[in-house]
């Protein structure tokens, strides 16, 4: 039976904590390194519903993409939802581990899984390569098997990603043929300048703000934009991470059962259009 320390070592060999941004908080959040681990639940967000799922399934460890305490804390009292989450996990001997920006820039990482989910085939290269290793970095650039209209690619991307209330927002001529695509899991408008120079037809990411997107689209020769839910762009990575952990453990003669949470933890759960109120 592997220990929590064994699982952490395996995960960090894939998602090296040294690759994380200086402001990030990755690694083991709670849990006894000597505890045995049989079941590992993978999820995007460390929230109450995920802790409940872990408890119901009998998980020994939850691996999330987003940190619980990104900005630090001086208390884990059960007077806040984060404190209550920590209490729930510790009371039930469930560990919590986070791989965030170190998973974003890994090879393969979050954006590789996103690229495959929306239909990109063939080789993928980082949109913004890491200085010390050009195989790693933020975002990915790849191609579709053949050019398709922007509207068709948007529909294909929507089918490949988990459904959320907001769906996908598209900026650009729906009939424009597109083939070379850039993607970045999570918030991506900091990469708009890089995208413009990348020679791509579309940039698919999340959390695009009005002013940067509006100014970007003023350039008629630039790529189209597709804005998806933050949670949806990162969810495909969970299956990749779970498969890696299971296969790497099996290669060492260790059996670890993994599960990807399908609970939608996107903050937005419904939409309303103007015509709904006329």
C-alpha cells in the first residue's frame, strides 16, 4: 500500500513545485505523509461539495488544481468555509494536494489536455515557452485536421468541454476559416500579446476581460477569440493527471484507484437573457 508521501513524490515528479509561480501555493496542504493511500479523487476546486464526494467515495487523498489558501492564512478555524473544509478532511483522514501553475506549464500539462479536448491533433508546442525548457510553458498551439469555419470550431469546442451555464463566447466572423489554434487553460488575457504574434487563427481561453478583448479585436488581422468557463478549460487535465498517477503506480507494482470528479464547481450556475424579461 503506498503512503501519502509516495503519492506526493510521484505527483511532484510530474508537476515539479519549482515550476510554480512565486505567488502560488502548491503541494501538500494537509495529510499525514505516512498514511496509506488507496483512493485518490481529482477535482478542479477544493470546495465543500468536493470534500463531500471524497468522503462518500472513501478517498484518502484529494488532488485539486486550485489552491485552498492561495494568499495564506493565520487560522483554519471552522468559522469559514475553508476552515470547515480543512476540519472535514482532517477528521476523516483525507489529504489535500494542489498542483496549480506547476501543472499549467508541465509537459504535458493543463493546456495539452485542453487542446486535445477541443480537437487539436498532431504536435503541440507551448504558446509561451519556459525559459529553461522550451518543451514546457504556458498555453499550447496546435492545428485542426482541416480548416473549418469559426462557428463550427466553436461548436466542436463546446462539445469537447464539460457543459457550464455560460457556454462559450465567440468574438470574430463566424464564417472565417480557422485551423491553427492557441489554447490556454484558465485566465488567459495576459497572453493576448503573445497570441497576436503566434500566427494563429483562434485563441481559446477563459476569463477574458472586456477592455483587453475589445482592444484586441480592433485589429482586423488578429485571431478570433473564444472565451470559455475557467473551470471547464482546466477540467480535462484531471483525467490526464489521474491516468498518470495510476499508470506510474502500477509500473511500480502499486495499485491506486483514481477518480475524476464530474461535479461542476464553476461559480456560475444559470444565465438570463434580456428576452427572458420581456
